[in-house]
C-alpha cells in the first residue's frame, strides 16, 4: 500500500488537470499514458522499478499538460504524511513542476528535514500549531464535558485534571 501513495497523488493531480482541460492535446497525452501502461502485468503489486517508471511517466505527463495550460494550482496537504521512502519521489516531481511558470504550488506539512531541504529556495510560512490549535482544543474539551452525559457528573477538580492532561498531551494538534 505504501508503494501506491506517490502514484495516487500524482495520478490524482493528473486526473484533475485532465478534467480541467478541454484541449485535444491533453486528452491525447492521457490516452498515450494509458496505452503505455494498460498492459502492465504488475499493476496490483508493482516492483520499485515499475513504480519509479510509472511516477516518471506521470511526472512527464503533468509537466507536458501544465505547460499547455494558462495557470495550474496544485495544493498538497499533509506532505509529511506521505511515507518518507516514497516522499523523495514526490518531492522531485513537485520541485520539477514548481519550476514551470504556469504552475503554482501550495504545500502544507509539519516540519521535516527532507521537505525543508527540498523547498529551501522558495517562500515558506511557518505556522505555530500551538498558537492556532490550542484555543480550539480547550473549547472542544469544555464542550465535551458539557454535552456528554457520562462526563457531566465528573467532579470539577477531576475535570480540571483531565483538561490539563489532555492539553499537555495534545501538543497543539
């Protein structure tokens, strides 16, 4: 399953570009890509080399299609959730797409060394999770104590102890 993550991400971006375009050349490029891989015998459990070849083909198709479009916006949320061994392949593809004048990337991620290195030469915004999420966590805990019948009868001192423990362990998430 981990081997499919990059294929799924790149494939979904390709699919969305395909649906956003009415160009005959885009349709033809996707048909060619499909024809090239239609007879792949290891589609359900591909080898690492097959995955690399498929990803390279997806990347090439994405570049070719993106160059034909006026503007392309790609949003990737939670890049750090992609397994690290697969993430390197995805980072290479995103960096290549990011060099195109028609492509605009927005990537969100927790701080990870490989991701920071890959995007070290582009504008980044660091958002402190604690400052943004902590008030929401507090409100949710209070709401749960007020609305869940089984939690209403907990003594106030115990509720405070539970809240403090949850807040400390939440780490802003």
